[in-house]
C-alpha cells in the first residue's frame, strides 16, 4: 500500500520550499526594494484564488448534473463525501503553488531570457519534491512512468501527430495568405515550447491533480478506450479558466475567452490521452504539438 497526497501530510510543508528559497534570495539580493516582490506574491495569490473559486464552482455544479443523469441520492453522496472536499483542497493547494511560482518576481539570473523560465523551473522543483516524497503514488497513479497501456500507442500517436500537422499546416497557410503574419522563431522559443513549460503543466494538471480527483470521483465511464471521470472535466475547466483570466508579471489583468475555450478543449483532450495511455508523457507531447506545429510552420514558411 502506498501513501497518496490525501492520506499523508508529510509533503505539505516540503513543496513550498523552492518558493521560500526565491523569497529569501530576493531579500538577500535587494533587501531595500521588496515592494515589487510582495506585490507579485499578492497578485499571483489573487489569481490563484480566482482559479480555486472556479474549481469549487465546478465541484458544486457536479452533483446537480449527476442528479439529472442518474439519481439525486447518488449526487448527494458524492457532494457530501469528506474525501471529495479533501481532494479539492489538495488540488486547490497545487493551484496556489503553481500560481505563485509562475508570477513571483524574477531573480536577476533569469533576466537574460525572453521567456519566463523561473516560474517553470520553480514548478519543476516543487513537483520533484512532491513526486519524490510520494514515489509509488507518482508511478502508479500520477502517470510518472515510461510504459503505456497496451493498445494505446496508435491512438496516442494519431492524436499527437494530427494536432501537430494541423497547426503546422494552418500556420503555413496563414503566412502564404498574409506574409506580414510571419514571425521569427528563436532557438529559445523552440526550447521553451518543447521542454519544461509544457511538461510542468502536464505534471501538475494531468499528473498530480487528475490522480487526486480520479481517486475521489472514480473513473466510471469509458471514452474512446480511456477510463475517465469527473476529474478530467474539473481539471479541464479549471485549466481553461487559467487561460481565460490572465495576469502578467507586471500585475495587469485581462480576459481572453477564445484562449480559455481552446485551453478547455485541449484540457479534455490531454486528460483523455493521459487516461488512455496511463502515462503523462503522451500528454506532454500532445501539449507541445500545437506550439511546435506553429513554430515549425513558421520556420518552413519563412
């Protein structure tokens, strides 16, 4: 028997250590100018709070939908289950960790980069602590394994290759129709789109979060060969909300409904491929596919 995040608290105080390290580094480097640092923490916590409210709203709406589809008694059992709200609390904690990691003030060592690498590196470190502390859970439930389920390779490759080809073709067509839409693709952009930024999002959303919610809500349905449950829907909606309500590193807020809708649909697809294969790595490749499709399309059309 292995421990899960909802069954032990020994990971809870360990995972924020990388964030504490960044705060300490800022204090040591510029002790007289901490207003921007604490301002960034406040804004990121507020943004994370918005996502947590969305998470709670979707969880509260779930029993109503369940009552319409099956029985009110079953919906009440799900809504009242202590395990349900403990799982939601754990997922909310993950959301706050990635929200603050991604928007905390940048250390000078990262100023040389165009992309926001610090936030993704912080995510990767606290995830390494989480998965290292709960190693068996990470392998057996969070998908941190190389092997995939028998018979899932072909549909996974079809989905990944299809998405990549569509975005590459659309980008080439767009540049052919309007040459002014062509943009330069730097080596850093290619590295960013192909490495840890997308990997950390998958480890968080379709790895840790989905594993916790699937354990709480179950995976009672099969969709195109994948065992799925409410966890896929909840993570997809919260993921989409995170791409709808935006706040940049300067604290400027904005809305992008189109990006949110696309992210929600992608969240469902990523949750499906994670459930179909049993591994996080195909989900990571599918997450990279649209961005790399655009990058390669731009390079071909240049």
